[in-house]
C-alpha cells in the first residue's frame, strides 16, 4: 500500500454568531478522515478556520453595537474552542481577518487572475442576498426570496470587478465529468454539471468599499473596491499553506499533495465546485481533487441556523450537548445517524437512544463482559493459546468481521459514507456478542472444573478470541470515537500481568435530560 500526502479542509464559517451542530458535523467528518488517513500511514494536513471578512459580521456587530473586530475575535475564538469538546485533531486553524498568511495570498491570487485577463470592470445591477453573500438571478428566487434564507435580496447597482467565469465552463465540465475533480455523492456532481450546462455567467468579484463598510481586503491597485468575500474566503485553502508568503508548505501541501480534499455543505457547493476551480485554473494553480458534500441537520424540520441554536427544548449548541452527553455520544450520533444523502432531524432523545443502544448496551456490555469473564475464569490473565478458535465454526463469523473491518471502513470513508464505515465496525460488536452466546464460556468453565481439559483449552481460545476482537474494535473505532477507543484499550491493558477490574467504558445516559433544561 502506498502512502499518500493528503490535505483535508473544512469550509470556514462566517462568525456572525456561535457554532451550531451543523458545523460540528463537518468538523467531526473531517476529523474522522484525518485520523483514518494518519492511521493508514498517510501524511495528513487537516485545516479549518473562520471567515472573518463577511459583510454579515459587520451587520451582526452593528446590531450588537460593538466593533466588528471585537465581534469577530469573540466568535472566532468560540469556533477554535470546539477542538477540545469535540476531540478534533486539526493541524491548522486560519482566521482570514487576522492571519498574516491570508491577505498576501488573496492579493497574489487576484493578481494572477488579472494577469490571465480574467478580471475586468463592469457596471452591474443585481439582487444580492447578504446571508449568502451572492447575487441571484430572478429565476433562482422562488417568490422573489432567497432559497437558503427565505429573505428578500436587496437590489445593488455599482461598478465592480468581474471574473470571467464563462471562459472556464468547458474545462470545468470536462474535469468534473471525467472525475479528475471528484464530487461525492454523485447526485451533487450531477447538480454541478447541470448548473454548468445551464451556462456560466461572469461573477462580481469585488464590491465598493462603501458597501462593505470598509471591511475586507482591498482590490490590489483599486482601494475603492474590496475583494468579494467568497473569493477572499475560498483563498484560505491555499493561503494557509503559504501561497502568498512562500515557504515549502505550499509545494508540500497543495501543488505536491496527492489528494486535496474539501468538505463542504450542499449550500456552498457552487462556490467550491465552480467558482473556486475556475479561479485556480485562471491563476494556473492545481485544483482540489475531491469535494465531499454533506446535507443539513434540521431541528423541527428547519435548517439549524446560527442565530437560533435552540428550538423549543432542543439545543443545537455542540459545546452544550457535549457538556450534557459527552464527546463520544455527540460524535457517534453525527457519524451513525446522518445519512450520506438527505437532511436529518436532530433531537436529544435520538442522540441518547443511539448512544445507549450502541455504546452502553452493545459495545459497553461486550467489553465489560469480556473483562469480567477473564477475571472470573482466568484471574484477569488473558490466555495466549497457540490456537485461536477462528478456524472452528463457531468463531468464524467473528474472526471474519474483524478481518473485513479495515477494508470496509476504508471503502466507506473513501465514498464519504460514514454510516457504511461505522456499520463495518459495528459488525464486530454484533458478532462478538453472538459469539459469547454460542461459545457459552460458563459451561466450558464448569466442564473444566469437572476435569475436562479439552473444555479448558476451548475456554482459553474463546477468551483470547474475544479479547482480540475487543482490541480490534478499539483500533477500528479510533478515528470515529478516539476517547472511547482509548478507554477500551485501557480496559484491555494487561501490561501489569492482568486486566484492570471491569468498569463500564460507556455509562448509560439518562434518557430525556436534554428536554429538561
Ligand atoms: Zn441567502
């Protein structure tokens, strides 16, 4: 197996309000992929950050009556602080407003596109949604309202810089339809191809400094205009590794990486799969290799919005959810219940039910049972028989589940299918629990006490197989639930000559405590 150099990024949310569970979804998905690739021996760079230069930040600060920089600092810090509660392992966190690597890179990207003849000035009038930070064509607005926000876009007329997107329609179509720029799931790829087939219009790549309230990066050589916030934000993927500041990292992690993977929500697909690759083509830089698209979480059927991270009794604040239910339960719900395609409704009751069924009952009981059996029948010493019962009929299904898990996890994650990947891990849990029932170690122990040496050997073999399966489970679970995996490893640690006393690796959660607060 050849090791790859993999650069993974999440989108960078604008920070006009605090983080919600939808952000946690993308961060946790990226974290699983990063941990998975690291365990596979790949070199990994995983990046997230915040979009500080959005006009929405300016409007939010005005509404609160505080300085924009103060609002951005406060909220960006809250995003960075998700790292510990969610057990994230990102390598870099870029803040577009204050990171010294960012502005020189955005300016270089602008100059490179200008040198290609792709930036020109034009008088323009259009319908602009500040929520989306984009212009819409009237045909794209059902009842005249933004499809994302349900708000009425404002009419904007000004002279802006335009990017010659129309020039790249053919190349983008070829790159995406050939899979050289891979978009998963396929339905999202087809959506992008349909959008390109509908004709690409040049887009406004700047706005007047007055309309931007002076916030943002000025257009090089034209201080009356600031660079369009999406251009600025998309640039983060290359400015952080040093596109504008030099050094080896840009070569190492962008131009020289085997995989450049962007995780994005469906609402910003067009920016990542059309605008961004076109800008890179114009600038003569390599494109991302993969764009992995997730759908939305909802509460009560509505998209979780940052302004309302609470709906009824439900909170969608990831830090609060971790505080109530723990990191493992929150990560597990996001990974196990969110489908590859389709929105999913969040409730605390679903989160606790899933955690109790899977982590407390299925997995937690298994580990406790195995540790208890080793203590009861072998004084806590893990038997190391020469033979494993894998070859025997009753242990085969469990051994097979363990053998197949690594490949199935890798396949699932390559398809951006976290449910399939976690299902492969869960087969080990299910088969191990079935195996205990079939092998009946308590009967083997009774026969051994009555003098049956063959039964004693089979008991050794059974316990060894179960301990091996739990170890395998901990390994496979590591990218998904690193904390719980660590507790399973600790429960199976016999380096002191015997296993520690059995303790629950995942205590049951109180059902419904989410609704009480
Ligand atoms: Zn909108």
